[in-house]
C-alpha cells in the first residue's frame, strides 16, 4: 500500500512541477516578443499539391527536374518531379539490404547528389558512398567522435558538425571523402561543453556564394563562414531572442552519462533555407502585429539579406491539413514545402529589394 502512495505522490509532484513551469515559465507567444513583421503583398500563387499515403521525413536532394524525399520506412526514397504532375518513383537504397544490420550503423542520414548517394552513419562515425542499382560501396570510417549535421560543399567534400572530446562539444570540420583529410575549425563555434546540445541547429550551403551557414534552433543567431572554415560572420533572424533560453544538465544511467535539457526546448527557428544570398527562415515566434489566430493558422517565413543582415519582409502560407510546413526548399522562384503526407509547391512573386545599405 505504501508503494502505491509513494508512486502516486511522485506522479502528483511531477504534475504540479509541469503546471508551475507552464504558469511561471517564459513560454513563447504568451506575451509580446518585441518585434513586428511586414508582409509581401503577393506572396504566392499557382499552388500545386501532391498528397501521399507515405509519412514523409525530409528532402534529401534535388536536380533541375526532380526532388528526392526520404520516408519513415528505413532506406526508402521517393523521386518526385518538381511539377508534381508525373508519377512518383519509389526506390530502395541498396545499402540497407546488405550492410545496415551487419555494420550496426545508427542515426543514418541520407543525401543524394544524383547519381551519387551518400549515407552518413553519424554515430559510427562513417560515410558510405554508392549509387542506385549499384553493387559497389565505398566506406570511410572517420576519426572518433559522432557528428550530427552534414552539408555537401562539393562532390565528395562535406562540412560536418562533429563532437570534439577535448571540448566536450561539437565543432565544424571539413572532410574530403577521396583523401580522408579532416580539417577542424578554429574559433567559429560557440563552446558550452554540453555536447553541442544548446547550440543545435541546421546547416546549409549557398553554392552561388560558396558560403556555409549555420542557423541555431534556440536563439536568433546565424553563423556564416567560407568553405575553408575561415572568415566567420554573424547575422540575426527577425526575432529578438538574443540569448539561449534552453538549459542543459548531465543525467546518469549506470556508468553512462549524457546531456539533456532541464528546461523546455522551445525551438525559435523551425526550418530554414539559404539561396542566392538570402536566408528564408520559418519562425515559431509571433510578431506583435500578428493575432494569435493568424499565427496559429499560417507558416511564417522571414527573409533576410545575408550581405548586410537586413530584414526584407515576410511571407505566409496557410496550414495544410492542420499542419505547418515541416521543411522547405527554394527553387526557381518556387517554395517547395514538405508536410507529413504531402508536398506543396507555391509560386513566389516577390519584389525583393537587394540593396546593400
């Protein structure tokens, strides 16, 4: 009987702690966030929609005519025409059938640079290269230390966000698949010694400017540096969150310990894309001139000029089947949006002022 009362007491205590955090904590959008947005008058037109039964995970590559999308089924990839009017080709990455279990890879990410396929075994750490319908695989085992983000800067050359044991944190490295050469950054990343959790974010490459961009999830900071890991610059997103709201701590499970968040992990920058010197950033923060109903019913994307950090304006898209955009890419004046069970293409008609001042 005492054990039941003890368990009940723990459950009630946890409930009241959660209630107190919600009532007293700094929950985004319960108050003014200290900024306003201006919207482009003609943001989208001529939408096209492709609904699928599959649970879609993420965009993993594209060509001039097609998009590659991974699904919730491991090793399965969909090839979809950018017009969304043709058939959907379903493909299996050959690596999964032959090596996935035997090599015991986990946290596997896929990127397609057609006809090449790269598989990033982030926990191993390793990179596998192959092609569709190929029986040949090249495997590179990287120096110790997991990596969590990867971006291709050239054929067989990548920027990775990789764990550095002496810092107990993650830094950016440049890895050449052909030579095995790994070059570490010096002074780009903010170091907090928590395994890189508080500084988690998304990694992008702008192929026109040959720049690498890293957008933080938990504050309005964007890092910009060249592909040789030098010349870092810093930009801000539209919101006013200039410090990390997330706090982390160590938790133990027997001999093993790991960092976890000890406050709510409120993501500020949900999804973003960089192209032609512009940052497109989907924000989770409501501006002071937006109503609760409007913000709940729309995905809001802010556009920043990366030459000078100037805010240019915002675009918005209504929720689809009750959901906001999960991921997107920009291609030929179109925004291609990924939802749980659909891909939607919006045509953009934006009069963007690209002045440097």
